[in-house]
C-alpha cells in the first residue's frame, strides 16, 4: 500500500500542477459553475474516454490521461463548490484555491487508503475500461441525486460519488502509466 500512496501522490501532483496553471490563466472563474454544470463537464470527459477505448480512430490527438486529469480536477472543484457554495463572481485567490484543493484531495486520499485496506487493492486487477464504466455509473447516480434536489433515502451523498470518481481516475492513471 505504500507504493499505492506514492503512485497516488504522483498522479495528484500532475493534476494539481495543471489546476494551478489554469488558476493562473483564468483565476477562479469556475466558482460560478453550479454542480450540474460540473457534473456535465465530468460526464463529457468520461464519455470521451469511453469513446477512445471503443473506437479505433481518433480525430483529436489527446488521449485518456488528459481526460482523467480533467475528471480529477472537475471533481475536486465540485467538492469545493459543495462546501463553499456557488458564487456570482470569482472569489478565490490562487493560495485559497490551492488550500481548498489540497484539503479535498487529502480527505479523498484517506478515503482511498481506508477502502484500499479493506478491499485489498482489488483495483490493481481491474481494467481501465471497467474503471471508466464505474465513473460513468457514479455520474449517472450524481445526476439522479441532483434531479432529486440532492436528497437520498439510503445512499451516500454527492460528495462520496465525486470522491470515488477521483479515486477511480487516479487508479486508471496509475494503470496507464505502467501500460
């Protein structure tokens, strides 16, 4: 599991670096996005990954990795939005955004470590295509919860689904880095 922790951190460093650079370019313009808009962005990325996995021909020269990075970063933004709420104007400095990003990732990584302990690193035997399908399933769940005004009867909330999508995406990127 120590190796998993290091591999996880390496993937997150790559995602965090892109998040920081986009914050420098665009500021926190993403703060105006409502949760369904973020969910739809994640859905587009997951659908593209599935398409790349199923189609032999690519018309855009970007692979799965950049899309998994997008899923991780959009899910992290969604977790921030859940905590802070949506605003009408960008309101976070770069340092504030990085602190929030790091906080959400630390909580999500701990969840992964706890589940990884209980599941015995079962993800290592999974295919990237299965991880993609699980992400899409989680997205459909989130959309249903959003359509129910955020209410669930017996299920985990939206935040847990975003966290799982982050962790599945990290696992996929670890697999892809060793392909």
